[in-house]
């Protein structure tokens, strides 16, 4: 309730849980009235399906079938770069074709 009050009302209403203040805009009765709104609320997640979900699933499967031969063709190519190969350079060592560097 304190988070909801701070976020949506811009007030700190946590103290109204236990007692009333003389000039506070939220009384203890108001605090529990708003708390009652949230009682019994179960939060959860569910997948929302569009009305044309079956048509979209069919279209996705058709596209997967269309991509399968293209993926096989791409797999046959040699990669231009070798991304997993790391080469470390030592700046203190002379480069190939150069003499020793001055210290």
C-alpha cells in the first residue's frame, strides 16, 4: 500500500496503517478502504493469443520450411573470419621484417 500511495498519490501513507494524523489527507479508515481493493487480487502471467493465432502459426511453419534449404546452403560455406581464434600481440617484441626497437 505504501508503494501504491507513493507512486500514484505522491503521498507517504504508510503511517496511516497504524494511526491518524490531525492534518494528514489519508485517514486510517481510508487506508484500509484502499487496501481492501487489493485484497483477493492474484497476479499472474498468461500468454495472450491474437484472433488469427492459427493462421500465424501456419505462416511461421511455412516460412521455416522455406528457410530450411537456405540454412543448409549457408552452412556449406566456409566462414571468412574465425571469430573464436584470438591472437595476442606483444608490443615489446620486434615486428616481422623490422629490426629491434630502441628502448
